[in-house]
C-alpha cells in the first residue's frame, strides 16, 4: 500500500511539475500563435477565397493553367539553389581560413564579415547596381586591365542577381560554419596524422564530417531566405528574374488580388517543406545535425 501511494504521489508531483512548466511557457506559446500560426492559418484561408468572396479553388487552378507560374517557381528555386551553392563554395574555405587564425585576428576578420549587416539591404543592392552597370566600375576596371574590350552586361540579368544575393547571404553561411569549426578539437587532426592519415585524408574523414551540422544549418538558412527575397531580384534582376515574392507583390499592388497572392505563398511554403522532407529522407539530415560525422 505504501509503495502504491508513493507511486501515486510521484505521478501527481510529475503532473504538477508539468503544469507549472506549461504555465511558465504559456506566454511564449501564445506569442508563437500570434505571430506564426494565426498568420499562416489566415494565409491558407484567404487562398481559398474566390473573386466572388466564396470558397473556391480558382486561385490554384489559375496556377496550374498558366505556364508563367511554373517558370516563376522554377526561377525561384533555381536562384535559391545557385545562391546556396555559391555561398558554400566561397564561404566554407573562408570560414576554414578564419577558424585557423589566432583569436584577435579571427575576431577582426569576423567583424569584416559582419560589416554588411551595418548597411541597409537596399543601399547594398543599389551599390551593386552602380558597380555592375555597363559604365560601372567593374566594366571600367576590366576594360582597363584588358580582360574584355567593351562593356558587358552583368546586371539586370541572372548574373547580377546572383552576385548581389551571394554578397548578402554569405554571412549567414559563414557564421554557423565558423562556429562549428571553432568547436572542433584540433587534437583530432593530430590523432589522424599519428595514425598515418595525410592532410587531405584527415580533412575529409575527420574535420569535414564534424563541420556538417554548421554547414547544413547555414545552407538551410541561406536557401530559405533566398526563396522569399524581393529587393535584390527586383533591382538587379531588372524584371528579367521574376521570383515568387515579386509576383505576390504584383498581385496585391496591381490587381489587388489577395487570394492569388495567398495561394502563391501557400504553394511556396508547401514546396519548401516538401524539399526539406525529401532532403531529410535521402541525406539523413537527422544524423548530420545530431553530431556531424561521429
């Protein structure tokens, strides 16, 4: 009887503790509901409202019927994947270089990485427009150096858009990768060398797998942010690189069609979640994020 009473008392104490924790967390839960769940729910609701104000699938049927929407989504994900890939190619070696520097020098380099955050996104985008236009500094310097003979078009196209987006997104990849690299004990590399592994083999079999959590986190952050980008494609794309965010804005500003704009947002959200689910199935991202290559 005493043992049963003790177990009942422990269960009661456990429930009471959970209720207390729920009470402490309830303000944060309510905040999440207010800023995330409710707006997304409203987005889904509005996407099913037709022009007559009644429930309708016309907003989704329009996307299936018009090929322009397929091109817009293809361009959006193409820009996302290309920007993420370029950020990895540039950011990973840079983070590796910074992680090998002494503390003060590494901090100074990190400050230079963070400097773009101190300037407005719009200002940085228009600065690239000035640099990349036909009579801009890039073309003038290249012609003076003999790289090409006449100005080439490197803005108002995919090239200019990618240059601007990579510049803006690069810190979002460097910071988590650098954090993962700094947390790795360098004795692991020494142990690999003592076991007969050369520098290249030690890097790919020991160091690189341990940086995968940071690399995945940074790549995911860059990719997700790219899907919703508006300012840079609108300015540097010159109307030739149309992404979903730009189409959403045009649906609201030009046609005042909230249903069509909401449907675009819903489809983009669903496609993004689908890609992440497929990646988690085939790349085993749970194991990667749990502990690198251990």
